[in-house]
């Protein structure tokens, strides 16, 4: 499997783990990027976009990340809380005033993070074409 992109030598174990996912776990296509102090230290991609292996994975392949954003969002929230820049018990509207519309002015940050705020996501399902637009 040819891996494309760049990887700072300090992070070669990341590249090795990325390659192993193809060799040992049967990954079809993937990408991974990481920054340190605003600079890319890892930016890798390899494989294919489809199971049939007819479309190569490119540097700008669009990926639907589904629920992985939950982990990243919570990690960022924890970092902000550690810096005393986010209070989980404070109303979301303290940080995002427009959120208070339609009776949501008292919903605390922790309810959003735990998906218990009672705010529906969408009024109707979206097609894949609409999601990628």
C-alpha cells in the first residue's frame, strides 16, 4: 500500500500504525492529519474511496465523520473547562446568545454535550447528496 503525504520524523510511529491498519486490519482507504502548535506534523492518506478499489483516496477526499465528532467536541470542551473558559453548568446562551431563541435560554452546556437537551437535529432526513453539498 502506497501511503501519500508527509509525517514529521517525531511522529513516525503514527505513520507505522496507519500503514498497519491496511496490512493487518484490511482498511480500504483512510486519512489522518495532526497539527502541533498550528503546524501539520502528520498528513497522510492511502488506499481507495470504495470497496471495489476503483477510486483512489486523494488528498482532498471528502469523508463523512459521523459520530467521531462527538469525541473531538468533548475533548475540546474538556480542554476549555480546564482553562476555566467553559462552565458545563452555565447556559449555552452565555456563550452563544442566539441559542436562547424559542425557550432554550436555560439549557446548560452539559445537556448539549450529553445529548440530553431535547433539541432535535433535523426536521427531515437528509440524502447523502444533500449532506455532501
